[in-house]
C-alpha cells in the first residue's frame, strides 16, 4: 500500500516538473525574464503538494525545481555553477517561499481532511443512533455496532455478550483473518480490565480486549484488531460509538423492564377481575342449587312430582351452566399458557351444528333454536370438540342477550372456499361502546336480561382464540334487516362442495 502510494507520488512529481519545464522553455524562447520563469516552478511545487498531499514531496520538488532551473536557465546554462550572486539570493528566497507555501497548503489539506472525517463520523453516528431505535435484543445491537465500526473506519472488531450460555460471541457478517482468543475475552470479563495489545496484560496478543458496562454492570467485551496503532481521533470515535451502543442497550433493558411491569400489572388486573367475576357468577347458581336441593330434602314428602321435577330441572340447568363456566375457564388458561392443542380431523359441519344445538336444549328456556343446514355435505378440517364449544358459547351468548320466546337462527353455508357459521338473534344488537372490544377478556354488556346469568365475559374471547388457532376468521355485527346481531366465523373447507340452502 505504501509502495504504491510512493510510486504514484513520484509519477505525479515527475509529470508536473516535466510540464513545468516545457512551459519554461517556451517562456525562455520568447525572452521572458528568468525570475518570472522561477514562479512557474513555484506553482509546480504547490501543485505537487496538493496532489501528493505530502509536505515531504513538496520539499523534494522544491530542491529539484531549483536544480532544474539553475541547470537549464541560468548562466552558464547546462551547468550547476552560478556566476551571478543575485541568482543565489533568488534561489534562497524561492526555497523559503516554496517551503512556507507548501507547509501552509499541506496544513490546509490536513484540516480539510479532518473536517471531512469528522463530518463523516458525525453523520455515521447519527445514522447509527437512529438505527438503534428500531433494534431489539442485545446481540443484535452489538452485531450492528461492530459492523458499523468496521464500515466507518475499517477497524476489525468483534464483541462478546453475557448470554444464557455464559459469554457468547456475536455472529460476524464477514470472516476474520485472525480469530480473537475466547479465553482472553473470558479473562477480561472475569478481571473486568483491558488486556491484549497495547495494555499492561498479555501485550503479545494481536487483539485488544475491553470491558463494556451498562448500569454499572458488566455488559460484555469488545475486541479490536489493530494492524496500526489507532490515533486519538479513531479512539475517540470508538469510545463515542461504544457509549451510544451502551445507551441503546440501556434503552432496550428499560423497555423490557417496563414491558414486564406492564405484563405483571395486566396479569394482576386479570386475576382480580377473574376472581371478582367468578365469585359473583358462582354465587347465583350455587345458591339456586343449594336452595332447591335443601327444599327437596326438607319437604320431600310434602312436594308433588311436578314440583320436584321442576326443582331438579333447575338444579340440572345450574349445574350445566357451572360446567360451561369451568370449561371456559380451563380453555382460557390453556390459551394463555399456549397449551391449547388442536386435534384436527375432517368433520361434517351438520354433525357439529346438531351436537352444539343439542347441548343448548336444556338451557334455552323458552327460546326457539332454528337450525338451517347446508344442502350438501361440507367437510372442514377442525377440532370438533373445540368447535362445538365455540358454537355453544355463541348460542349461549344469544340466549343471554335476547328476550324469552325469541327465535335464534343457527346456520351454516358455503361462501367460495369457506364454510360460514352464523348465530342470528333478535335482541337489542351490539352496544357501540364495546363494538371494538367485543372479543377481549371480561367485556360484558349491561343489556342482559334480568333473569339471565351474568357471565364473566370470557366466552367470546375463547371463541376468537379457537377460531384463530384454526386460521379462521370470527366476526360480529348488527343486523340491518331487523333488530338483533349476527355472530359467526369462517373456516376453510377441506373439500369444495355445491352451494347450500336453508
């Protein structure tokens, strides 16, 4: 690299001096004074300093210019002797002027280069800091930082961070010619001090290892491979970049802590809501069961068969409702724990609809459940048990929010490559205040009938989770043709069939 740069500077110097000499011969032929010809060589010296970006080449070209000028243009020509003392003064002044101007030009170039480097580094720091805002994970931030450091100033580097398996090295996007020593990185982490080349410990190592701290805790180690000693400007950029990186890691850790706190608060809120809702919803059916069973036990001989039948029917209804509540709670815990396993098979939608309706017969009261099946057999890949649970929840929701003696339509039909299930009621419709949060946990409405069980607002949430687990789509909207609402979902057909009818 240095040899090629030297050859390039030598060629530049030779070409400029050659062209300058040609111009000087032209001026000499038209009898321009020799003092003016010397100014041409002064311009040549300045051009050489500018092009080679080296003051040493400026000095060398000044000396060559004086020798060339003296040999070609002073009397006696083609000789280095000087007869006129005035030429000696001129040559000395020329050397002084060329040295001074060359030095000034060289310093100006250095300042300009430094300004460009600072501007480049400042812009790079801005882009890097902006990129940190979109990154997640300590290893990702470290990898990006090391890549940026190499990109900006070609410093070969890598980093280690404290992971689940101890000290782990980041994944480099390029192959390192000389691999760092992992044992040296571990030593640096254990001792929490720098080691390697240029330090007081293990100076024979080709890499230099430095600890990084975040919130007064050891974050990891960054290692540098220095073919040449880094100057102060490069070291300052590295320290600034590492500081920005540590701030990004601190932001990441703070975000994780805040997110964890938010999750804990949500869990506590969920637990409190669940306990409050369960305590309220269990009390009513349990009171009914206890009251009916006590009445039968204490007055069995005095009660007629019809009264006993009605009391037992009431107990059965409350028990079924409690069973449904427990089933919803169990499914909700499985969903939250990620343990909701699907046992999918090709199921006939007629069988699923009929089974769901039969389970709701005992709790429908005076409601009429009207089932409309597809004309042809529709097969859907699904977990039949969970899909029945979804339909039971939707039918229960319709029963709970509609008046007695109303009709609830349950139907399924084909829409392109999907099977569409719908539960259509004749209630008051969906309250606009909960429209956007309808399928969230613990969302209930105040429009329930006075004789209905309150519900803890988990049924629709469970429906949504089960349908999404089947890669389906759940929906709800108010009817346009009459009062009431439509709750339903779409599942992809396992086989395409003909159209359907009521």
